């Protein structure tokens, strides 16, 4: 009888501990206590499925590409032997911090074993806050260098770092034919996204000894009013870095060319896709972006991904779609390898292999280790930059 009472007290204490832990997450602003599925797993010991959580706010500029890339990865993985994978998508508009609630619900209520965070830096930082408190690993599509400086050990960044992309552009655009380092202007998004992009871009300029003569933060809609275009051109830059998402970047390219700017235009690697090319038309001719150098295995993976994406969705994939596909595919592979062991024990990642977005390799801080080259928009698509002359 004594042992039975002690056993019942222990079980009640264990249940209270689980609920108290969940309430602690609520007090930190991470969402409501787990119910149903999450609590049943904690108490009943049911085997967890291979469940991937995708944090995707409705306002994410390339959200459709991200969603479709992840969906295709899950569908492809489920055609192979092994435990089936499932996807849960959450995200809602609202004040800063709402996405933390959504990320926490995926981890505590839905039972997600890993999260994918979007391109948006604010949402990625919120997902990493949840990861730090729940030990649920995160792969982020955000290029900001600050996301890998958060100190969360079970995370990695699938996108190349914005600092490395900017260094590549500053080092190679205008060389070797030019005898001087070009004078650059930089167009950035407004708000937090612009501040984090400016941190990376301006640090890269200092490192590569490129002279930035003008920076301009533009509105969230990326509209290029004539007064703002004139303000940029008044600085007389040789080259302009348009560090925006595809739709606003295209509007700025059209406006700059329409105002008579004939110098070099460049931007981040995520612009190297059909959305930007179609929107800019002839004005996009010569636009330069950094791109990952593919090995033979990644070239084959990219061809398979592109064919499958085209067949599934009836369109050509954007760069972020390939990165989202790689994030989900990698997490499913790691979950299958980890078996009954917690996934976070496999971090920092030492896994390497081919990916649809290029070779997948990471350093101990979670940065993707890549070699970058340049690609140039020509006749409506991005092609390898000429090696024999400056861009």
C-alpha cells in the first residue's frame, strides 16, 4: 500500500511537472500550455511521428515558394522507405512576438520535432528563442549573419550568409578590368530587416575596401518614388546594390534604369529566379547576383528537384524554394538517423551531402560553408558570369 501511494504521488508530481514546464513557456510568451497531442505524448509515451514545423507568417514575401519547397520535400521523402514525415505550418500576422507563439505551439502542442524558420529575420529570431528553451532544432532560411550568433547550438542556416554574398559582390563586380574600386550605393528595406541587412552589407564593404557613398532605406512595399531614385543617383555611384526581395527589387531596377542609370546593378542571391527576371524584363539585363558553386552531386540533385517542382506546381522554382526543400529533406534524414534519440544531439551538424541548392556543409556555429560565384541576368535568366572581363 505504501509503495502504491508513493507511486501515485510520483505520477501526480510528474504530471504537475510537465504542466508546470509548459506554463513556464507561457510565462515567457511562448504560447499556451500543451494540450491533447503534446500532453498525451509526454504522459503516455507514444512514439512521436516525424513531424516538421514550418513557421511561415502570411506576409512572408516569398512564402509560397518556401511552402511549396517544403511540401515537395515531405512528399518526396514519403516515397522512400522509412518512417513517414508530416508537415505542420503555422504563422499569423500581428505585432512583433506573435510568431513566437506560433513556433511554441508547433513545439509544445503539435509535437514538432524540428522547425524551419523563414527568410524573414524577425521570425527566425523568434523561432530560435523557442528552440533555445525547448531544444527543438531549427533550420533557418534567413541569410542574416546575426541568426547564427544567437548561441543556440541546435540550429543551422541553409541560406548563404548575407555578409559572404555582399563580400563576393564587392570583391568581383568591377574587377579586374577596372583600376578602381567602384563607388556603391545601397538600397535596403526599412525597419529591422534593413538594419540587419545593413549590418552585413556595410561590414562586407569595409572588409573589401569598397566605398559606399549612399545608403537608402525604402518602405516595406519597395515603391521607388522619383524623389528617392534621384536621391540615390545624386551620389553618383558606379554601382548600386539593390538588397531587397524580388518584387520590390524589380520595381527599383525598373525605376533606376528608367531614370537613366547605366551603371552596374547587383543584389542578393535570392533574386536569381523567374519572379525577378519576368518583372524586370529588359531592364534586368546585366543584373548580378552571387550564387553557390555546385559539385556534381548537387547538380544532379538540382536537376531532379527542378523537374519534380515543375511537374508538381507547374512553374520554375525560386532559389528559396530549393533552400526550403533542402531544409526539410535534411531534417527528415536527420530524424530518421536519430531514431529514438533527441534530434538536438546531432548538432552542431557534421552531416554533409549534395543538395538541390548546392552542397550542404556547415561550420560549428551553424553557418553554411559555401563557395560563391557570380551569375548575371541575360535574356530573362541568370547565367554564369563571364570570367574574362569585369561585370
